[in-house]
C-alpha cells in the first residue's frame, strides 16, 4: 500500500519500483507529471465552473450542501496525521530499539496493521473502542485512522532514522551523549528532512482515505454527498461534484507537498 | 596517582564478531601523557582495539580500565568515561545540521551545563588553536576535508578530555591537507595530551610517538620505540609489513 515514490537502483539491491499511493507528486524534473497536474487542475476547475454556471440546479445546491463535510474531512485528516506522527515516532523508535520486547511489540503492530484492510480496521477499532468507552464518532474515526497510519508513519520514521550514517551516532556517543540524547540532538534533527516529504505523501493519502470514515457515520465530505443524494436521488450529479471537489483538494495539496520538497532539498544543499 | 600508573590498562582483551576474532588476548598499558601509535595491515584489529577504549565496541573477554574506571563494571557510567576520552574518526562525522561553532559547543552545553557564552568563548579559543576561527559560523558541508577534521578535533577537545583517540584521522584526506591536521595533532602532543593514534603517517609517528604498537591478526606482535621499530623491527611480520609500505 504505502512506501515512497522512489526508484532505487543499487548494485546489490534489486530494483525497487514503487509508485506510492498518495497523489502523484509533481516534481519539476518530471515534465509529464507537471503538465498532467496542470491539465487535471484546470480541467477540474473548469468542470466545476461549468457545472455551477450552466446547471446551477442541482449543482449549486450540492455545492452549498457539502462544505461542512469538507471541514470535517480536514478535521479528521489533520488530527489523524498529528496523532499518527506521534504514534509513528514511537513505533519507529520501537522498531529500532535494542530491547527485543519493545522491538517485537512495535514490529507486530506494524505487521498486523499492514495486513488488515483499512476499512476492516476502521470497523474493528470503532466497535472495539465502543465496547470499552463511549467516544464520539469523530474521535473514534480519528483514533482508527491514526492507529492505521501510525504504523506506516512508523516505517517512515524508521527509514528516516536508519538513513542517518552510523558515524553520527558514534561521534555523539563518543562525546558522552546517551542513546536518547543522541537521538534527540543529533539524529532526529537530521532525519526530519528525509521524513517530511513522505509525511506529505501520507497526508494526501490519509485525506483520501478519510472518505472511508463516512461509513462510521462521520459527516465528512463523502457522507454529506451521500446524505444529499439519498434525499434528492441525484446520485450521479452528487458524486460528480464530490469527486471534483476531492480532486481539487488533493491536487492543491500535492502541489504544496512538492513545493515543500523543493524548499527542503535546497535547504539540505545549503 | 603516580605518573607511572597507567591511565589506560588493557588486560587480556579478546573481541569476537560472530566467529571472527578481531582481537585476541591483547594487553597494553598506556601511561598518562604517553603517545602511542598503532600500526598494522588492514583488518588487523586496530580500529577495534581503539574503539574498545571508549566502549564503542564491547569486549568479549578481558578487562579495560580507563582513568580508574573499569569499563565492564555495571556501576560505571560509560557516558562519564566517554566525556574524558575524545575520539576523532577517519570520516570526521561532524554534525551537518549544526554550524562549526555549534558542533563544538553542543556537548559542553548539553552534557556539562556550560552556559552558551562560556561555551562560545571556549569554542572560539579551540577554533583559533586549530587555525579556522574564521569558519565558526559556517556549516560543515562548506569546509574542506582538512578543515572538517580540524573542527572534529576541536569538538573532541571541547569536553576537556584526558585522552584522545585518533582512528586514521588523515586517511580520508587529499594529500595536501594531511599536513594541516597532523600539525594540530603534533601541537596537542606537545601539550602533554595522552594520545592513542591509529595512523600510517611515519613522519608523525617518528616525531611524536613514545611507542609504536604493531598489530596483525588481532594480536599485538611488537611494541617498540619509533627508532627501533622503523630501523630494527624484530618480528618477521613487522619486517614484511614495513617492506611493503616503505
Ligand atoms: N562490526 C563488525 N562486524 C563484523 N566484523 C567486524 C566488524 N568490525 C570489524 N570487524 C572485523 O574485525 C577485524 C578487525 O577489524 P578492524 O576494523 O579493527 O581492523 P583495522 O585494523 O582497523 O583495519 P583497517 O586498516 O582496514 O581499518 C576484521 O576482520 C573485520 O572484518
Ligand atoms: Mg580501521
């Protein structure tokens, strides 16, 4: 499912082709993708504009009905990513821990989460949580999403941390820094630069996957669309609108992420 | 502590990586202020021996006492011992996200609670000593190898160590930069620092070393003064090794 969109070729390693599952992030070097981005973006805006202008009924009605849902989608996405980052950091550290029990727990968590479809996990955690405590739907959705994405985020953190040369750790340890001080002062400040871009990808992937929480009764963008459709029976029109809005949001976000990656790579070169 | 009692005492130390004996039954005492140069072919265990002294490598058997601390004693805080033992690596290992000055002040500020002004002043003194004061606010990536290595030495010195370990500090450098790093090391030696250096720089060894330790196959085969070592090596393998490098 996850993994960053990189093509790594090394002598000893097999070739890794990985397309990622966020939106396709347009890199300036990838001319084809950049023009595809503009084509999709302008196409989406024009479609939206035409629908609203030429067929205000029902499109304008739908358009006014769904913004609450967009807000909820963003709420879920932002809270889930924040929580997933925390879980991811802990998991990533756990995965590289020398304590074999911590290691085992973290690895098992990652393994289990990666082996179960997200939708099944959402249901499971939602109802499992419901047996223990009563939490609002929105919170349950956020927790479920972050438990899932935390596992992937953990792999991102682990990769980012292990990518830092071992000499950095040795230099710090030889000065007298403890393991955790080394992590805090030396490794993590360097690792975030490798970690941020894939986090951007995860953010977009998460935003799209939040559409699944509509099934739990959270009034996100998709759910609002379904509500409108079931009242008006205008299924095709409603989901056209929903799809176009999702597309515009993810296109904007992927542009932001690529912009951020650009800034970051300049920063690294200094 | 009398001047003769060793500051580093390595007794019958063996170290295995899986089945490979990187060190077998190595013993070596080093006196305060002494300069020891370790020489030997690739894979002979030089780095491993050096790295056991600040426990970057754990040992499989034997005993190492540094400045009175038994490194295998559970009650000894290894981080305290490491503060007394500076280390300089072949690959510099400067912190790329910190400026030169911050590279030097990080440990004293965080580990010794030194305040920033004092730490900055000390770092400036050390940078002046290694001859690159003007680079204080630059990031390591902007420096040449020789400059980076001198910063690395200053960084280690910032903890006021009693012992300095050098693992082939000039092997990664372009020939024209080797001199500037060796100059700093010679200066340090003159000031009375206890130094253990893995290096094949013969000029440096002759000028600075009190003793040269020759290793091969994880063992110390010969310990001699530079004079004896280069002019009149005893062990056949030392002779063969010197023939190859001279
Ligand atoms: N981390 C490790 N894992 C496995 N084997 C190792 C490790 N480090 C060193 N060795 C082995 O231990 C032996 C001694 O290595 P060491 O690095 O101490 O040699 P050296 O004298 O420093 O060599 P060089 O001149 O190449 O630096 C070698 O056989 C090496 O392959
Ligand atoms: Mg070595």
